[in-house]
C-alpha cells in the first residue's frame, strides 16, 4: 500500500460524510517498515538489491536514505536453540512474554560474559533499537500538505553501534541546543561487511534540520499521538519483528551451529 495521496471523487466534495475511521487509534495500525535488504530478507521488491534500503510500502531508496526519527524505544527478544521465542520485552525493562527473569536489567541472558578463551560472549537475548521515522521523500509530501504515516525502523546486534551514534548526536543537539529529536535529520549509508557471512550494515551522519514549518508542525503532532500509544505500538511491533527475525535466522543459520556472528 502506497502513501501517495488519493484524490477525492468530485461527487464526494459536495456532501458531508462520516469517515468511518473512529476508534482506529495509532495502536490499531500496522505501520510499514523501513529495511536494509540482506541476502535473507523476505518480501524484497524485485528492483531492490542486497545492501539497498526499501520500505514495505514498495518504495526503494538505493544505497542511502535520510530519515527524521519521531519516536524511539528499546526492545528485547530471546530465542531458544530451536529458534522458538521464549521471552520478549517490548520496552527492554520488563518481560511481557515468558519470564526468564523478572526484569531485563538483572537477567543473565541479557549480559555479556566471557568464553573459556577470555574473549567476549554476546548476550543470548537480542537488544533492538526501534524508531518511528519519516524519510526525506515523505517530508516532501508532508510539505505539500499530504497526510503521511511514519515508517518503523529497527536495528539490533551489529546495527546498534551506528544507532548509538545517532542517539548520541540527537541527545546532544536536544540538550545543548534545544532541538527536538523529531526535527533532526540523519543520513544512513549502506556498508558491505564480509566475513563468515556477507551482510550489510550502515553508517550514520547528521544531515541537518527540518526547516519547513508545515512539516515540523505535522511531525510534532505525530510525535504527540505516537507517544500516547507508545506501549501498544511497541507491543505490536515486537510481535511482528519476532516472526520476521525467526524466519531470517532460520534462513541464515541453515546447518551452521555458530550463531554468535549472525548479524541481527
């Protein structure tokens, strides 16, 4: 489903009608997702190659995309050896499915440990950073007065490093200059990584501010509405991510028992 504006039929302009969308709050909506295509990514449009950004509304962004984060939250998910989900937390604080530990902060599955050879062992529980974002292409539509829904963007494992950089820049700009998160632009650029697996990560670069007043007011309003439904949106999003992550893990692992290098 595209975010393109649909024109109202001429006859409908002459009459008042009930829109029929009452009760369809933000937590009842399935938002499209912004993704970086990997070799194992499902449902990638034919014209999109590995290492290119795309969204599940069918739009491609090639090797880079500029985004405006509107809302941020963390989540966690833990798989067992059969890739079944045994615990998840939509806020990275308290589990809301399974109960390996009463809280994530003290859970041994969420902690770094040491292998016998002294090297670091990644946590079994996967931490993800999640964002509701608008792309620069969407901003142009908003500036023209179109109503556009944000995309959901998630990064875990190897993607946490660049996203931590995004958060550091965003927080610095907010605290030192009073610039809200939802006014800041960031450019994501795809980068190929080769090792046991060939996969793609991305670099992060600050790309300026939202300077159009119409776009700023729209995004600020969207931020307010999303925050009201943040808990439900996070719950819905992690359940969708679970299904995708499991399928992607199964495709990538195949017969390889060493899961620690898998880039999720």
